[in-house]
């Protein structure tokens, strides 16, 4: 049995198109590209650096410790950022909740309106329900006691 191991030009084009389509499918469903380095990227760089270092001149202990300290700092900053986001969300929700049953003045750009807050939503961008409509909290210009 004789196997032909060469590809014609049209077969190469078909293969290239199939590979391109497969890669586009992976990118559409997989990890989205980012312009920022995260802690996973930093760890991959460190592992690659260690696995490709010159065995006759390995990384100094101080260099390795410094890079691990940088990684640890990056992880802690990421955790703090997530905690601050949760704290901000809770503060915003509490602020919206404190307006329940109170009269508010809303800035709607070219006009203002007032009304009693009937309901509110929680989350990163809480909203208040005034006169049957929901408005973002950043539209509230003033809150009055009834």
C-alpha cells in the first residue's frame, strides 16, 4: 500500500480554512482576550521562566523569592479589589434602602421631578421606584423627610 504524504494546493487551503474556523470557534466560546495581566498570567510566566532556565546558572533564591512576593502582592490586591466592589455594592444598596418611604427629588437632565420612593432594588447599581418608574440612584438630587 502506497500512502501519498504530500498535499495539493487546494487541500492545503481547505485544511487552513478548517483550522482557522476551529480556532475562531475556540476563541468565541473560550477565554476572551484581555489587555491586562492577571495572577494566572503571572504564574504562567513564572512557571515558564523556571522550566526554561539555564541549568548551569539557575535563578538565584533572592530573585525567586522576590517574584513570589510580587505574585503574592498581586493576589492580595486582586482580593482587596473584589472586596471593595462588594463593599461599594452594599453601601449603595443601603443608601437606596434608606430612601424608602421618603420624598426624593430626581434630576432627569432637562427636568426634575419629586415623589415618594415606593420600592428599591439592590446590587451594584441600585434603583428607586418613584411614581411607578424605576430610576438609578445617581438621579436622586435630594432626599426629604415626610
